[in-house]
C-alpha cells in the first residue's frame, strides 16, 4: 500500500483553492488503493469512517476514534455491524462554529499534523483499510455531508456512489451543534436533518458516531440527556446516531485544548501523554501554541 505525498507548496495551493471555492472538496493525500476500495465490487458493503475534526492538534483520542470499529446497535434486532472499508480524515478550513486564535496552528500546519496522524493510523490499523485526508469548504455539517455524497457519485457513478455508507466520527461538542437550531435558518433544522440522514437520492445518507466526553458519571448523564432529546432520539432509534464505547476506554478525557494548555505551561511530559511522539516533535519544531506566537 503506497501513499501519495505532497509538498508544502502543493498543500498550500489546495488550501487556497478550497478556501476560495464554496462547496468544494479535495483529497489532499490518499493511499493508492483508497479509491479502489470504494469501487471494489467484491465488497458486499462499502463503508467510509470519516473523522471530522479541527485537528488543533490531533491527539491520541483522535487516533483512537479514527481507528475504531463501528459501534454495535443496541437493538436486539440489529445485525452485527461490519467493519469500515476505508477511512478519511476530514478538515473544514472555514468552520462556522470556531473562530481561530492567533496562537492556533495554521491550516498548513494542521494538514501536516493530519498527515502524521494518518501515518500512525496506518501503523495501528491491523485490518489495513486504506486512509485518505480531505479538505472541504462547507458552511455547515449538512452541506459537508452533501458535498461528500456528490463527490462519491461523481467519482463512482450514481449507483455505487449512492450505495457507499458514510459514518462521521465526531466529538460530543460537534454532535450538540448539529442538533442546535442556532446553526440553521429559522425553522429549518428538521428539514436540514432529514437532508443529512435520509438515504440517497432523498438525502446525504450520513450516520453520526460520537465519541464520549469525560470519564465520570456526570458525563454519562449529560450524554443520556442529550440523546433523549426529541430532535435526536428519532435518529438514535433508526441507528443513524450512536455513541462509541462505554466511557472507560481511557481517551475520553483527552482533548486538543488540554494539549494547547500543556504546551503553554511547558509541561512536555503531559504533552507526551496526550499526543503521539511524531505530533509532539512537530509541535516543538514548529513552536506551536506558545503564548508569544
């Protein structure tokens, strides 16, 4: 399995194109067999795991989530979920929910750290599903899923493109925003959610798999309350929204915010516990997240 590698200049060129082109998507880096895996007729089901994050920086929690298996649905009638057949690390440069700080990593630096994460993912992935990195320009999550579905249809043809399953691996904060009316035009959230979850050609056919946040009982209560909201519960019942793990996997308390705080405090031992060796070295070399940046 070979991986195409881009120079910094090529990275920056694609960043500029995506930023200036609404509704655009581009693969930045991909294993040679990534597209082949999507077009392989021998697979009974093609299923992409899409880790959608700001990667500021990528942590060991990102790696755990990116390498995870599909959660098993709680319904006794549900069949065992087959493994993912391909993985995509996805970044949205223009994130409507987050305003970048002066000390944040640049878009180019985040892509380079995503490349390091992809390398770690390949090393930890015993099943050897192909990995790719992508950039998308979308105003909200629903549009993001629609753009990716259109890319699959354009690349694979209508029948295969509509048949690919897409599971977005997200954090609990992102899940809350997806079901928050303030991110939608007035009165439009339910229609937009139908566009997100309904199967093609009616909708984008997306599924959401959320990481748990925190390891204490209070976190579990808040998660249960969130999943019981009427706007979410109907999609949970259908299997389109699920939560990964039981809260005891060991990475629930890891966050990019903690990494940035540890760097500012020059607590490099803590940084080593939160990110991979390669990402830690990159943060030091690029002097990321320092207050004086």
